[in-house]
């Protein structure tokens, strides 16, 4: 399955790019599985996606929880929680 991942705010600054297209390995079908897979990229990624901090996700512009499933061609966005003021 291929998806596009978008990174916003602090996440974008830390990984140093705003988007990428990835071919996911077999079994990576949920947001939680995607976060775990991304955590395997190294220490920086692990700090962002291992669950130590809150990272929100959206699939095709709709906020989702970590158990949401992805389909081929989806756009997944990751961003930190946003506060108003």
C-alpha cells in the first residue's frame, strides 16, 4: 500500500521535510502501526512517534484516532495538538 504522509508544525521542523510518499510494509494498516513503523527510523523518529508525546493524525483531512485504518492512496497528516488563545 502506498500513502502520502504530511508533517506539520514541530514535527515538520524536527524531521526537516513536509511530506513523503511511502510504500508501507505488510501489516501496517492503522495509524498506531504507522507510528510504530516510523519510530523504527531512528532516535529522532522514536521520540516523535513512540507515544511519549501526543501526535494527532488525520486521514484525508479528517481527524482520526490511532486505531483508524488506511487505504491505498490515502493522505495521512501528523501534527501536534493545537491550542487556541
